[in-house]
């Protein structure tokens, strides 16, 4: 069966007829450009759906030209450009309005889609699109310091939608260990637009202290299976990725491309990639039961945590300490477990040590840990169509909740001692765990 343009986009995780290749469920605050040439006016936004939303600017960039150039790390056929002046691409992100104790909403243009740490500095990724009515739809991707809003790196690509010309765009990204990385995919079809004749993917990495000049290509692959990057993590010497649904991959700074599962029968779905050291990869393997697996370098995977008669899921880590959920009694009709408990432990180079149960939790959604907390979306006991953000203290299991009404909780990006970033459908929240009431 030929690989069509539509099936190829779907396999890559692209939303057909959308500029965003990520699985976005945004449906609330309108994607708008802050007025005055793309500069933040400081005007606060009210609740999602409010009429107090600034109109789109005539230009998606600031008044000063960002000075776009084509990076040498990509071939000319890939129409991706990098900004010489990343700070001129989009306004600094702002958090405005009150959404409860210690909570603020994302009140800026664009869409915060990722947040992770690099050398203890949290870095966020924000994307934005051209204004409505623009002749050619363009996507802007900006990496910025979370605390200061300082833009570090920005690039732009074409809208990844079906067209008569080859498609080339960023499909994944990651930050960590003093660097940032992106995965780029190229698709070229025959004249009918139905058969994929040629494709490639390339992983690029840059040193944060030397942007944008440090952007370089780590590996180039021409095989289709290499295109579907789903998760990305960085260490000093490697980039770890999950490709497709089942392939953990290590990309070395010397161009090595290692598949730890190559030659094994392990083709189960894999999610929630974590890395420690240089080449130690951890993930959840989803089969009949769900377990935590590990691989070091090109070594075959091994199970490091399993639950008799149940599942292990929701893996999260800060590189030293881990959290995970142990769930039992799956009800296929109700799509829930009878009991779910939160666990924590550390990694000593050989395996998980000091594992201990923290608390029973509500629901089994993935979450994030950091700063002594774990947070994830939980079902609202009073409304089966709604969900809350649940926070747990890892020391004592104390629990606090934030209700993002009228929107349901969707996911938690990142947690630290004094900050957490979470998402409901169409809105981002910044939450200070110290301001929550734990019981």
C-alpha cells in the first residue's frame, strides 16, 4: 500500500490542515499576536473567551527585523530559517490574572508547548503562527528562559499541510545539559501527491552558550522509520529519542545512531522517556502489562520495575530521583483502576533503590516531579466530565488541588520548588506549590 501524503502526515503526528505537528487540544484562549509591532503592551487578558483580547498584529514579528537565515546544518531543499536575533521574533511571555491561590494564566500570544531544564535553567518552547489572512502560513518556534523570558533561539518553517511542493519542518525538540536539539523531517511526493518518493530526517543540536552559530547536524537518516520522533532528551554527549511507537534511539555527537532494541523482539509501545548519565535510557513499555525498562548504550533492554497483577506507568524523573504510579485492578469498561499509588525512588547506576510508597492518588494520568512534589491531572469526584490538578508532597504524601474550571486539567509540564506549569484545554497555568493548601 503506497504511503500517501495524508497517511505520512498522520504517521508523523501532524494534524492535517493545521500548522502544528503536535497533538494539541487547544480550544480556549485565541492564538493572537500582541499589538504594537509584536511588543508586549502589558495589557492583561481576562478569562478565556473574554472580549478583552487584543487583535492580531499585521506582522507576526517585532518591528526590528530578526534577520532570518538558512542554517548550514540543513540542505537547501529544507526551507527552515533561523533568526540571528531571536529576541525580535515574539514578545516576552507574560503570566497574568488570578486563577486561584498561587496561580496565574499564560496571557501572551503563541502556545507554550514544552518546558524542561538545562543546567538548572528552565527553558520553554513557544510556537506561534502567521496572522490570519497571511499569504503564506508560517510557524515560529522560540526557545526562551522561563524565569527571565530571554529568547535564546528561534526558527521558522512552512505550515506542514498538504501541498504540491516538498514538506520540511521541525517535528520534535528537547533541552538539557547545556544544549537544545530539534528533529527535522523532509517529505517529497510524486506529481499525484499520493506516493512518498523520498524522505529523510535529521537531528540537529546546538550549544546554548553559542547560539545560533553552534547549530550542527548530528545524524541524517533516509529510512522512513526514522521520521517519527515522539520524545527527546539530552545529555552531555547524546540525544535520546523515541521513534515511532517502539524504538528508543541514541544519537551521539559523533554521528552514531544506536537502537537499543535492535535485534530484540521488544516491539511494544513505549512512552515517557527519561535519561540519566550519558547513555542510560528509561521508558515505559506498554504490552499486556506495563513495566519500566532501562537500557545503557546499545545494551538490550531490561525490566527494572514491574507490578504483579498490575501496571507501572506515569514515569517522571529529575535525573536522580524517580516517581511512578503502581496501578492494580484495571476495569476495561470504566477505563480506570481500582487503586493507584504514587511511588518514588532513586537510581544508583545499577537500578532503582530506596523505592517507597508515597500515597494513594486519584486517576492514572501522567505527571511531572520536581522540587519535592509530584503533580498530575486527576478526575473530579463531583463531575465525571471534569478534572483537577493534583499536587503531592513526596516527603509526606500530603495532597493539594487546583480547579481550572471551566476547563478540565490536561497535563503538567514541569514542577520545581516554587513553580509548576500545567495545561488545560486551551490554556496554560503557572502555579506556585508553596501557595497551595496541602492536607
